[in-house]
């Protein structure tokens, strides 16, 4: 059998109250409706007596009590346990719908009794039949907006209760979203051999801050090839006891198989159905800042657990301020998977595997190793070089930054790390000081989507180079992240046009 996600059962589960992301220890409520049946199958049984295997978790609601047909019988549906959500869970939730496959016949099953909820999400590509009727419809549902494919979580009211997940929480393969061994490898100071200051306790404090979806890994500029695997991109930051973000970020990349992309897009459309005010510029998620974000947050957790985990991890990077340095100094580096091992990633333009960025303020940055890629980058980010240049040369320097921010021109594999992280602040500061309209610079990315960075303060916060996330309680969203998000949306609509 193929090992792909069954999306139709998933969408039914997403539509049911509490059907996604059931948290560990959650009390089962009323039994759900029985599943349908696939071609040649038999009617599905009712919701499991112990919470429903489709929604309550296999730990106490396995197939023996929930009925094998909750995963769909004959048509190869799968049984999913609820995703472990973090924090204590309430009792008395309602069991979800039985997630039967499509087909004819089969009456609703009987309701199950109350019982205990189950454990973490069981996913990892369960078996299914190859019935064409189960092919996910990635076009069914609303058109996606900026806040549907890049989901920036608000900071929690307390660090003890994550809005979404922690880095140590488990993905669909039962392994932590951020492997401790890779974390330890990245935080070690190359000079002292010890963790950078404040990072020795950062792992336990890692919160999932942002969730991003992409149709490919963006090795090359331009649209994603239709044959490539997609990416789930997660941003983690350590939070203090007062729920303020350290100036540290970890960016994890997970592979979404090409045959899973339609299903992932279908899930995102289903998420968007219940999102509050999804339109407008990229900002802290409207759905997660709504009066009651509980159901949406559970669905996002389930999505992350499904496509996250050690088995899917292909890259992990760090951007951390060195707190022992008298000046503002950041260290950027990463590891990526080659064959069966993770290797250090070379910085674009050289063979070094760490990039050090300094600033004394004034939107001026020095970088080691030095790399003027694209040409004019150093003239833009080093204030002394910029100020000494003629106005036409200055325009050329700023055009290098618009090129950096354009996903159709450059990718993170064609420019050094510093470029994407400082371009928003530098471009706005330099253009304002010289009376240059950034919208008139050549090579600027354009889109029908809202490209404003007004949802954050990356263009006005002088001593920070965070592209997406927080410093303290200040929201930071870079132009590059905005433009990448718009490009993903354009490509989703081209490949899977929405059909509300």
C-alpha cells in the first residue's frame, strides 16, 4: 500500500469540535458519529467508548474500542490519535466524527460512552488503499491569505503555557521537534567550547513562535518545480519567565513529500475556514489573537505534529545575540542533512560555517566573513560606504537590497545570512535619509498580495536582525518574509486554484 496521508478523513476530523490536536489526558465526551465505508467495505462503527480513536488518541481509544472503521474500512482510511497539545487538558470534550472513507452505504454507528482521552498524534503516513476517490482536493475551500501560510503566534501570557508547542514537544514520529543533540551543537561557542551565555538553559524555554509552509526548499530563485518536496518551516525562540523573547531564534525545516502537498494545502484551506479576519498584511495571527483561539490552535498543533519531527528534519539554523559581547554581536550558523548525517552549512561566498554580524547602531552593520553578494550589499549595509557614495551609486546600493528581498531573484542559498536579516531596516533608513522612494527602485518584488511590513517593527528597530519573531515583546517581520509569503500564495493559487 502507498504510505500517504488520508486527507478526506482529516478534513472531517478538522471540522469536528476538538477533532484535531486532542491533548494528552483529555477526558472523552460523547461518542461521535460512525464512520462511512469505502467501496466494498462495511459500515463504520460509532465513536470509541474511550474518546474515539480518530480523535481521542490510541492510548485509551484504540481500534478495539473505537472500531477499526473509524479510520475507514475497505477504502484504507487511517486511525489518528489526537495531537498532544501542551498544558493540562479539560475533561468532558466531545468525541469527534468517525473519519470513515468515502463511498456509499453504511449507517451512522452508535454513540460511544464517555472515557479518557488519548496521547500524542499518531500519523507518520499510515497505510491507505489507492482508491482515487481519496485523492485530496487542494482547491476546495477559501483562497488563502498572508496569515494562512505564515502563522505568527502571539507571545503567551505566561511562559508556562505555550500558545502552540515547545521545541521539546514530539512530532508525528515520536521524536522532539527540535532534537537536543543538534541544538547543543549549534549553541556551542567555537572559541570557548561552551554554550553561549543564556543558551545553556534555552532548550527548555523554546516556544514555537511561527509556522510557515512552502511548496519547495527554494534552492534556486523563481517558482517551485512541481516535482519537488515541500517544506514546513518552524521558528522557535526561548522565552523568559515573563514571556518575553530572547534575541535568539532557531529555524527548523522539515520535508513534506511531494505526494503530500495537495493534502497539506487542503488542510491549510480547512484551517482558513475558521480563521478570524485572515486578510490584510502579515502580522500576529488574527486567529490566534481572537477571543477564543482554542480550536484553531489545536488544529495548528496537529498540522505541525503531522509534518514535523526528527524523521522529516532537513535543516536547523540559529541566529543568536552574543550576550557576553559589549557591542551588539550576533552569530548565525546552521546544519543541514546530507545523506544520513547533519553537516555544517557553509556561508554563501566562502567556506566558513559561522557568520558574525556587528552593529554600533545607525542601521550600520559589519560582517565576518565579508561577502559583497549581491554586488552593492556592503555599500548598503555599511553606513560609511553608503554616505561617501554619489546619489546614483547609493540608489544602486539600495537596489541590491530590493534584489535580496525578491524571492524571484535570490534565495538564502545565493546571498549571505546577514542580507535578508538587515535589509528591511537598512533600506528604510537609507532611503528616508536620501529622499529615495523604495517603490521606485529597480528589481523590487511586486504582488497582488499586501506586502506591508506594518505588522511588525523590523524597519525601525535599530539593534536587532530578527526576520520573523520577537525581541522582548516587539514584533519583527522582515520584507523578505513578507515577499516569500506572497510568492508561496501566488504559487499555491497557480497550482491549486481555490474553489470556495
